């Protein structure tokens, strides 16, 4: 087989790596890292005080939260700002052949991600355009909405963008026989995959940073923004049920606003009280309820009270007596604050790592709450970013082709396997939340299976064995 000459596309500094580089060449190589460092520093300087203010407001509204986990949020956000600079620094330190592979792969990844992100945004905009038009300031609301939605989109789309970019870039290099030429320079398949795996690792770090707080938080807050655009209030939780065992009070909260710590009222509130023997004593229904932090007391408005501890007839049925007070009603002895009541109503899918850790820490002694759901989500926050690297490793042996048949079969298999990973992730999480699997295995199971399969396929590619027969033996049909 005639191998194309490398001299037409291989830069000279890779063929003559032992020769020293001049200061001008070094400056050009590390110029992207310098520029991205300056951009990251400016972005971090802008975002750090905003996030610090958000942390302070959260700790004021939820004082029982773990302060250290939330105080790390601005630090993690600044770390995300500098990840592109770290990637550019790695790009400047490797050889020309590695840089050539990275350029091909990262260019394909960027185009693929932008295309998927455009489709994602257009579909979401189509669903919510009616609500945006009815808002008072539609333009500002849309910018705010899609600004907070970017971490969600990146975490969702980055793995598949990496998969498609890996298959396209390696398929193109294989078709032009460049992969064969690279191997003939003395580099093995693993050495060729290494710089591409580093791109997947950097993407995993970005996903991990977004998973720390902003991606799961945005999943819940975007619905609150749409609700606000429709003329309602931004609700952090709905239909919350909480039982205060010391006071024997059962709370039902229709809507729990995000800004409850600044005085925004809880709406559609029902409180039931019980005697020591468990008999109902009172039912309070109110349109609004507010908590006074300084006085530690609850104030209810538009109240209707039913006294259930009085009987009209001896040994007869329990008959309520109604009372509609004029003006607000205040209870100074009800000690449970809003942040204690809302915990059972929070959704684990909408909590970041600090929120999940605080929830698990606060409810560690409660036996009536379902901790498995939150513990599974806690492990999944750490496991989900690893899917980026796993998909890169999985796509690499499928994209590299040494025969003339092309990469169509590898692309089809990669898409099939990625769909299988999505299915197994959903199933594993459901099994973990329901108690059929330990939470840690439910969260990491897909990553472990994908990594093992990727290593098997890479080994088959190294020894020149056909991958299709290997997968045929592994599949149950």
C-alpha cells in the first residue's frame, strides 16, 4: 500500500523536535494560553462577586446549610473560567502532531456543539415563545433565561458533541490515510488517542464544575422563570408536605418562593395540629404566610381556622367550629422556620453538590424521608462528567479505520452504544432511587461499563482484531 508523504502536512518542529525553538515560536505557541488566561481572569473578576452575593443570600435564607460547601461555589466558578486556558497551555506544550490532532478534533467538536446548541435553543424557544411575549420585559427575560440555561445545555450536549466530533475527525483522517502515516512515524494507537482524551478530560472538568451548582439549579429555576413570565411568582418548590414532630404540626405549602428569605410570602398554606394522643385539634388555612427572622414568628393572612377538638354531642362525631379572624394571625410559639419546612419538598434533580450535601446532613436523623433519591443524585453529580471521557475512549477505536470500507459501521455502532448508555443511565438511577441498587453503583454503573467496553475495543484495535465480531459476541442477540 502506498503511504502518503507526511512532509506535506506535518510541521517541521515535530520532525526536528530536538532542535531548540526560538522565542518568537514559543510566544506564538503559548499565545492562546495567554489570551485565554486574560479572558478567564476578567470573567472570574466579574462573576466572583455576583456568586459571592448569591451565596450570602442563600445562607441567609438557609442558615442550616453547610457553609463551606456553598462558600466554595465562587472558587469553582473561577476554576471553570480558567479551564480553557489550562487546555491551551497543554496544547502549547505538546508536539506538533498532537496539536494537529487536537485542532482537527476540537474544531469538529466546536462546530458540532454549536449546531446542537442552536437546535436545543430553537426547540426551547418554540415551546416558550408565547410565555416570553406575555412578559413585561421579554428581551431581558430571554437573555437571563438562556444565560442560566447554558450550563444545562453544555452538560447535556457536550458528551454527544464529543462523540460525533471524534467519529468525524478520526474518520476523515482514516479515509485520507493520515492515521496510517502517523502510526508509521512510530506512534501507536494509544499515543494517538492520548491528546484527544485530554480534550474529553477538559470537557469533563467543565461538566463537573457546572454540576457543582449551576446546571442542576438552572433545571429548576428555568421553570420558575417561565412561571414568573406567566404572571406568577418564581416557586422553588410546590406542594410541600412537612411534619414538625415536636410541635405536632403538619404543614401543606402550595407554593414556596425563591425569595422567601427577603420576605416573599408562602402561598396556599394549610397547617394541621394534633394532640399528644394523635387526635386532630386545629386546621388553619391561609392564603399567605410570612416568617419574621428577627422575631422568629409566623404571620398568616386571609385565615380560616377550624377547631376540631370540641364536640357538640357527647360520644358523637367530631364536628368542626369555624373561625375567620379579622386581619393577620401571628403565632410566636411555632418555631419551625421556612428553610426547615422546605427541605422535604426540594427535588434532588435540581440541587447541586452543596445543596445535596446540606440536605443529607440536615435530614440524617429523619427516618420518614426518602434519602436514597438524594444520595443517588449526590453520587451522580460526580459521576456524570466522566461520561465525556468515556465516550471519547469509546469512539476512538470505532473511528479509526485501516480498511477501505470506511467508518460508517463504526459510526452506527457508536450511536447505538451511546443510546444504550442513555438508557442504562436512566434505568440505573431509577434502581438506585428505589433501593434496588446501592446509590454509588447506580450513579457510576454506566461509566464503569462504558470504560470497560472502551478498553476492550481499544485492545482489539491494537492487536488488529475486528471490532464488529467482538461487539457481536458481547451483545445478547
